[in-house]
C-alpha cells in the first residue's frame, strides 16, 4: 500500500537534499500534450546528481511513497501523469543535463538523462558525428525519457529505436542503489543485460540517470524527395525498390495521406505544399549518402525507375538543404494539426510491413460501421509503424464522439492483433494502454513482467499504475 507525501516526509527530504532540488509544482507537470490526463497533486523534486536521485528513491522506499519520473513531459500515453491515488513525488531530471564525455573515435557519448534530445544531437554534431534519434518533440524531449519509452522516430529504418542506440545505462533502482552500467563496450556477455531491462520500462523498474549512446559517422550528403504514389501498396513497392537501389542510404521513408494536408490547410500550422493539388497518398524519402553519391541524382534514378513501374505519378526532389528541411516541416507539422483538430482516438500501432495496405483498407471499412469519421493515417511505413488517428467530421468535436471512443479503439486494436501487430509501436504503454496490454499481450510475457516488477520493486513505488498497472 502506497502512502501520500506528508509534512514529515517533506522535512526528511529537505534534510537530505540541497535547496536547489526543490521546485514549485506548476500546472505543466500535471498535464500531458493531448489533454486526456490531468495529474492530481505531487511533490516536485529536481535532483542535480545521481546521488541526489538515489537519496530521493531511498526516502521514498522507506516511506512507501510513489515516484513519478518526469522527463520532458512529451509522452503521449500518460506515463508522466498520475490522476489519482496517494500524493507522489514527481521526480524531474531537468537539472541533470550534462554531456559528461564524448569519444568521437569510438562513436560513443555519455549524456545525463535530463539532456534535451536536440542538445545530444548538437553535441554529436560538434565532433562531426551523428546521433540519429529524431522526432518531432526533440526540442523538449529528454534523452532519459526517450530511453525509458524506447522512442522511435523517423530514422528507425536505418538506425533502430532508442534501445539500439544505447550501450549502457546508469540508473537508480527501487531500493535506492545505483546501477553503474555506463559501458562503452559493444560486446559484453556478462549475464542479464540490465540496459535492455530498463530501456522501455518507462520508469517502472528504476530511474535512468545517464546513458552511453552510440554515435555514427555523418552522411557525406543528404537529400529528400516527396513522391506521389497511387496507394499504400505502391508505397511498399517503392520502399523495396529504394532498398534495392540505395541500400542503407535510405534514412527515412514516411507515408502521408491527403487528410494530413487537408488538416494543415484547415487549422495550420501554415506550410507550403509542394503540389498544386494535394495527392491522396505520398511518401517522403530521405537519404544520407556515402562519399561520391549525389542524393539528388540517386533520387532522380529512383523516381525514374519507379515511374516505369507505375509506382509514382509525380514528385519533387529537394534542390537544397533548405528545401529538404521544408519537406520535413510538412511531415512534422501534421501531429500539431491533429492536436488542433482533436482526435476521437489516436493509435500508435505497428503491423508487419507487408500487411500495411490490408490494414489501412480494412481499418477504414470497420470504422465506418462504428460512425462517420475522418482518418488521418501517416507514419514510418519503412518499419511498419503507423499513426492511425480518427477524427470527427467538420462541425463536430471529439466531445461529440466521446461515447464511441472505446469502440473505435477496440476496432483498431482488434485488427492490429489479428494481423500480428503491436498496439504500441513507439509511444509506450504508460497508463493509457495498461488495459490494452493486458487484453492483447502474450500471457507468458505478462506473467514474466509482473514477476520482474515484484522482484525489483516489491513496494510498487516506481511509476505506480504505469505499464503493468
């Protein structure tokens, strides 16, 4: 049984920590981006070191007080928000932002968990290296949260998820002990890999305080193109062709539907569309090329061969780095337009890449039996991850369909399960999807997860209510 923060507990922590660790609890710590969850209360602490994090966790373990880890607050599944229950400690990593060390010749960096993702990218760039994790919230998301949720983003096709970019972690475990696992090794077979256990656990097994991150050589040249495809099936054929012609130089392959462009025109953000008439389907192909390869020429060759196979009907190839960035502005503005419209239900799902066209066709048909909706389907089709979001028709709001929200989610997730997919591709489970994980998850895996949670966190203080409920 968890306890609430009490005056005696506050006094104990104030005796253990410097004054700089204590912050006023402002509303942003009790909100999440989509407005689905609102936290009840909390005692905000921002430790300045791993030792201070350990002091907080030790005190919470002794008092039976829950801890809600807080990174950049950008999570979309309620993992950083506790709506009810005993008043917890909200532990923010915002003061732990140091890039501790960089070894460019080894392609390794050690960053503290509170470092903003864009700052990690900049630190890599300063030594002529690339940290490839990239997502729309990279200007505010923190690397600790990215690792805790095993974030994906646009470059998974080439470089993998956050898990694949992590060599080791430093973390505070639920009893307050410090796991010192900041390995620079790529090969280390010494038993259970605690890094993989903590990455993706969403703070339910411990708090990541720093990480050893993989860096990569920067591409010699980059380029991008927007290509109009007749349908999702043609997009997959284009993806296969791009792989045949360009191999690992394909960094990202994003599918976008006309509905996303229509939302941008309806509510903004204002972006310049490259086509006079919005196409029904288009893809954004991004390249990071080897020495001696001109990305524009490579994309021209790809377009020409795709046109011969009737896969594409129109396209625009970036002629400058600014134009490439403009293409990405279109893709990265779609989630903001979605937020302004207000979804009935949003879904971060994945299915086997070859089943994407069937999923999109069947999903629309099934939802039509539930109600009259607009569907904005877009995402990282190169790795099977779709953001399949359902919206009200013009003149309606999501509140008008709140009674149908559960049915909409059930239709989408049932179809995902039928197609051997995942109801959470890159956003995590948080509190939003605990029920769904229990419904669709493998029973043996769920039993193992509960056993691990009970063994490492027997008092249940680490992010209570998240992931395993």
